[in-house]
C-alpha cells in the first residue's frame, strides 16, 4: 500500500500562501504544521489520532481553498489511505473517489496525479478482494505513466508492485513474478542497486518465491535486501525489521525453527524499540512469532503473544477491523489444536462476522473462516454443523473460482485451482474418513468433485466455443485470429534451436515476447467470452444424473490427501489416497476409499510396462500373456474389484480416472475370474462427469470427413517395426505405407470423405479444417516428458506448498515455452524434415491443435501412437492431444496409449468405421472389435487390442 503524500503537500501550500490574504496565510501555515503531525502519527501507527487530525485539516482546506482545490484532493487522498489502515473501507472509497474527481476536473484524465489516485484506489480494491475491479485501475494508471513518458519512473514501479501483489493474491504467480521483476529492473536502473526501493522490490520478490517453494532464491533475495537496508538505515530500523521478519518466515517454512525464532525475536525487538508496542508492524511480528510457537506446540508461549496482539488491535483498530479478525482466527486455530473447542468456536464466529461485514460474503477470508468452523465441528464429531459450514465455505470458493478462472492463461488457472485443493481434500476426508455412511456428506463431496475436477478444461473449451459462435463480433474474431498466430509462433520456436538465431539472447528475447503475447491474448479471450456468457448454471448432481444412460453409472476416481482436523496445523494432511464415487441415473451415490495411492501407482506402472513392452525390431510384444494377466490382476484387485462390488449388475461405465490412472486401459485389467474387463464391461472415458453437460449440446458439422495419412516427411528413414512413434531429437521419420492403405479402405466405406496423403498431408491442410464430420489422422505422434527438459521435483505436496520451480534449461525463455505440455506433444506431418515456412514446419503441436475449429465434429481418430499421453495434473486430467481436441470442440476422440503395430491398427480402424456405419455407439463399436481380436490367435495379446481408448460422447453418430 502507498504511504501518505507527505512532502507533496508542502509545495502546494507554499504556492497557495503567496496567493491569499495575510490572515489566510496564517491559517494555511498552521494547517501545514498540523499536517506534519498527521504524517508523524501515521508513521507511529496511531491511525485514530491521525484520522481525527486529518479531518480537521480537510475542513480548514475546504474553508480556505475550496472544495475542489488540488490541496483538498491531496488531503482526501491521504484520508483514504488512513481509512484503509483502519479497515474503514467504505469511508476510504468515498474519500478516494472524491479526490480522484477533483483531480480529473482540475488536471484532466491523463495527468500523473490521476495515476497516483488510481493506484491507491486499486490498492483498496485488492485489499477487499475486488480483484476484477482493481486490475483495470492498475493498468489504467500504468497507461497514464506511459503516455507521460514515465514508463521507467519510480512511480510506475510502485504501481507495478501493487499489480504484482494483486496477481500474487489471485494465485497468478507467473504474472506476479514478471511484474515484480519489471518493477525491480526500473528501480535498479533509475535508483541504483543499493536504493531502499530496490530493496523493497527484492523483498517482495522473495516473498513470492517463498510461496512458490523456491527457497534458495528467496533466501538470496532476502539477504540482498537486508544488506541494503542495514547499510542504508542501520541494523536497528523498521525497514531492516521487515526483511528480518520475511527471512524468519522463510526459515519457518523450511522447518528451521531455531533460526526463525531468533530472527523473529530480533525483528520484534526492533519494531518495539522504533515503532512502539502498538504499531501494526509490531503486532504482525507478534502474530508471526506466535504462529511459530504454535507449530512447535509451544502453546503457552503462542497464546501469550496472540493475546497481546489481539488486545492491542482491539484498542488501536477496534473490534471490527480485519486485522482484529485475523487475531481472532489465529487464536482460534491455537485453541483448536489444544482441544479448547468452546473458546475456539466463539473466536471463529467473531472473525467470520468481521470479515463478512468488512470484506463481504464472498471474500476468500470469509471462506477461510467458514471452513475453519467446519473443521472445528468435525473435531467435535458435530457432523451436521461441519457439513453446514463446509457447504457455505465451498460455495464462497465456487463463487471465486467462477470469477477468477475467467482470467489468465492455463498456468494461471492451475495456480488458482491449487488454492482450493485443501478444501477438496477436506470434504472428501469428512465423508470417507469421518462419516462414510452419511448421505449428505457423500453428496457434498461428489458435488465438489464434479465442480472442480477437470474445471480448467471446461473453462478453456467454453471460452473458445463462445467466441467461435460470435461470427458477427469483430473483436472476438480478431482475438481468435491473434490466438492462432501467436500459438503457431510458439510452436515453431519450440522446434528451433538457439543456433538458428544470431545469439542466444535474441532467441530468448523472441521466446519471452511471444510467450507474454500469448498470455495476454488468452487473458483477453477469457474476459471477452465472459461478456457473452449467460449466467452460468450451477453444477448440480441432478443435472448430471439425468444425462447418465439408464443402464450406466458415472464412476469418478479421485486422488486426495486425507485431512485430520485434530492434528497440528502443519500436520493436517496425510499420505495421498485414491477414492471412488459412483453416481447412478436415479441419483443414488456410492463411495469408497480405495487405499493409499503409492501401492496402486506402483502396480499401475508394472502393469503398463508389461503392456507396452515390445521388441523394437519385430514389433512383437515381449511380455507373456500369463505374466501380463498377473500384473493386470494385481492392479484390478486393489483398484477395480472394490468398485465392481459397488457397481453390482451395472456393466456400462462412464469412467473418469485421476492422476496416472488416465494412462492405462481399464479394459485390459483382469478380474477374479481371470477375464479381461472388456469381456463384461462397456467403458467410456471422461475427464469429469461434468463433461456430460457439455456433450448434451449438439452442433452441426460443415464439412465431409477428412482423412490425413502417410505424409511425405521429406527425408527417407529406416522403417523400424512400422510403429507410429518418433523421437524428434533424432529427426528420423520412417514412412508409414500402411496408413495409406488404411485411408483407402476407410474411403471405400466413406465415399464422401476427402483424403490427403503424401505431400498433401500438411500441417496447414489440417489447420484449414472447419467442423468436419470426422477427422482421421494417421501419422507419427509424439510426446516428450517434462523430465527430459529439466523437470522439477514431482513429489506430492500439501495444499499451498509448491515446488522450487528451478529448471536445468540454460535459457529462461526456452524454459517458459517447453514447460507448456501442449508444446511437447503433437503430430508429425508432411515436410517435417525440410523445414517449410509460413507457419508450416510439419509439426502440429497440441497447442496448435486447440486452434482447430472442431465444433460440430462428431469424432476425431488419431491413428498414431502416444496420442493419449501427456503431462498428468491431479484433478485436471492429461495435458496432451486429447485435451487439445476437446478444447477445439470435438464430441469424441479415439486415441492411443502406446506404440501401435501398423497392420493391427489398419485392421482395427477399418472394422471400427464399418461398425459405426451400422449404427453402433462410438465406444461399443471399439469394444466389439476388441472382443473379436481377443478371441483370435494372432492379436489376442492386449498390446494389440487395448492401446486405443474412447473418450467423450459414447453414442452412435450420424454420417453427413
């Protein structure tokens, strides 16, 4: 938050004194003295006294200078800041609006003082959680600075810091880092490496890195800031204490409690000495030290400090200030850990009342308070109250998700979803760990899963679909065109080498510029689509259950961390587990905990490795069927057998897996009777049961089927086992003659289809499609795991805890691009070894695939290997080609999970289309073919028949 204008008033007063009568000059000289007292009281944290005196100064100004004088605006601005510190947000907003109106009338809309007012107003909205109102004001202020040639001015850096703090509050960590770094660069260049404002930027960036778990970088920046403050102000100074406090929080996050306690104590001593016992900084320091003691179960010491902080905040700020609510909440958490539930309940409710009153019903702090009350009641086994408060907390979080997922790119949406991971774990735990037989808890858990699982995919799909339908809206169509262009640029740059550029710096600069442009356009698309989006209907179990076929069941498998409300705050989340929720068409729900995740994941890896183990020369599977079935049975016994017990006689499954379970064919699991599941069950895959809501809306296709096969890659390659997989680093692309035969056979079945082969099977040709009835692509597919590019740690983390984010890539810009999993999976098309221009490099990445207009396309078949692979995001599915095709608008997809035999694939595909023409459903047609292969001798190994899985709409389709 900005400080008071301070010295800004003095020249204003000096100018006015020379223009007024001697009597008025004396009055204004007196007000100048009073104003200095206001600043001193503010600096001492005596806000009540400062406000009273500032209000007196304001009246003198109005009387002597007039209500619309710039000096009056300055005092109003400062009053607005003081009201913010007091938590009097309504009064603050009114004062700031009055100041802004005066300045706009006297100075116009583009004066730098307007930017100052806008920044302070934005700070207020950020504090209130009114993020969508704050961001435009920050941006408007920055535009004014740029128009006044102050894009590199210290005031610009101050506004940037506020904007970065907004992004941090929203969980938009990438954007926050970018803007913090821009502010830091301005201050370093203009003010110098050792200026206090530079130290402030270093300190702010260090806080962000601590939140991201990038502890080494955070410590380095904190120590740099501490060095600057110490040499500028000395060891005993409030600015030095701020950095010490941040450093202590960092050490606490790392479990270095002794170091943290020593530094917290040092910072507290400085605050008390320089600012007094009642200053807000002193109280924050008290709370931090108390929190450290609570983490170590030093409850007596923690309570003493919490009580001190609470008493002073009540006295200084009043009973209804948000900071007072924070003290109530922190003390309640401590009492909960001690089992002092009655005392905790009273404090939680006081905090809730204040946050509702001051910040609003839908602020995230309000949700925190509601969720804490739910955990408290769960600790006391008061399940009805726990469900009541948790329902309210989840509803507030849902409101915020709906608002905030409209903005930002995919990475920012992932960061924001991480903010609610704790309560997702909490509601599942309440149900399965505490009251597995409570129908209300079960319904609440499933409703939350359906609201959040795969949510980002839904948002991305809907945003593009809405704009594609707005063909009469010029701005929407321009945004779509810009998105296609920038994603093509990103994809092309991904497969270039730094050696192709005059220098690595130029390569890095281009990558950074294009990445930033892509984020900007994606953000604009989210905002633009929200303008056209009708009021979104809430996700209800009733709405989804009526879309489940009468003979089917929705099976939602989730990975979660059990939450124990009675444990110490930093030990509440346990080892990850899997669970299943089953929803029937009549509304019945069954749920079950499936056990710890690691044993299941270990069996999954063993099963998948057995499935995909193939001789690279002969293309023959190497795992004997008995061994394969044994591994399939081991996984089934742990995973699907408990689910079958819940399913009873239901044989049609709409299956939504989670985490690594997305990468196996459940059909190839083996039951207790030594039968593959495909023999008894009809399975269709979904990202989430919420997919059914999207799939119920049908759109007409506009083009006949398109078949793309056997591209001419431009360079002869060794035909190794005729598999459709390629390591792009080798740049060897064997031809796939079997795919041309496949295309001809399908063409015979679909005479209206267009076939593109050889040099015509280009990337640009695929990009030109517009709502074909069917899109069939038979070529090499690829997926490059992130670990090959300097992967981060991938261990499971508690909600809110993030990995270091450090990579091994020597190029910062390259790191930003390659991290996007949609750039690391795709299809190889004609001319890939030649390196054509005009956006056609022969590589169609998944990111570029999202640009295709497939709204109305009934089926996409990727007759290539590894098209089902991608990066796993717990709760959000697989980031790869399948996801891209959903975002592009296709109804259903047929994709593969491992290297596929060329001949076997051709036979499967021809048989598949034949069955579709006879009216069989898109999933059932594949199942019948798999059963036929299983009964034969040549291809009964699951390697041949289990690679392809159907996702999306399972019903039969019309051939246009």
